[in-house]
């Protein structure tokens, strides 16, 4: 009985660690996506500003 309790506790600890890793990975992926999206928006804005700026003489 004690061995089963220890095994169950070890499985619970491992499950918590896996869930924590998955959440961290998801947060990191979301941050990377947001950063890429913001970079793309900046590039578009720069492109629009460049195309609508006064031509140089």
C-alpha cells in the first residue's frame, strides 16, 4: 500500500511538472508570436510612411 502511495505521488509530481512546462512553452510561443506581429506592423507602417513621404529632389 505504501509503495502505491509513493508511486501515485511521484506520478502527480511528474504531471504537475509536465503541465508547468507546457504552460511555459505556450506563454513563450505567444510572446514570440506577439513580437513577430508587432515587428510586421512596424514594417508595414514604415513602408507606408516611405511611400507617402515627399520625394527627394
